[in-house]
C-alpha cells in the first residue's frame, strides 16, 4: 500500500518519467494525466491513475499491451496504479483535448 500511495503523491514525477521513456520510441509523444488524481478525490486502495498517451504511432491492442510492459519495466514494477489510454494527435486535438486542462499535459 505504501508503494501505491507513493505513486499518487508523486504522480507528476512518474508521468514525466513515463513520457521521457516513451519518447525514446515515440518521438512525438505527450502524456496527459486525468481523472481522480487530478481532481484530488482519489482513494489509493481503489483508484487508478489515468494516463492518456498521445502519439501518431499508437498501434493496435497488441502494441498497447507491449507498451504497458515497457512502461512497467521502466517503473520497475509489475503492479502500478496506472491505467493507460492511447490516442493519435488528430483524435486528441478534435476530441480529447476539450476535456483536459492544458496544465496536465506533460511534454518531454
């Protein structure tokens, strides 16, 4: 439980680490953290940390599963509270962006 609480308390640090790691394989990447952690109404034992990965190189479900494994290897954990969602830039600009505060966009 202490490890989960650490992720929630330092979500921005981990999001930046995730972004930097993804940039090595997705040059146009940006991550956006959203949901309860941003609103501040999360419960560490129940909530997850929602992260939208934006890149024009987003692939299919198999590719996405590989990204989960890659990110968890960077975080050095098999169990993290992160829940990843994926979007290309066009869909982000036309749809997702209107739901997010630009302050939570993490560009690396």
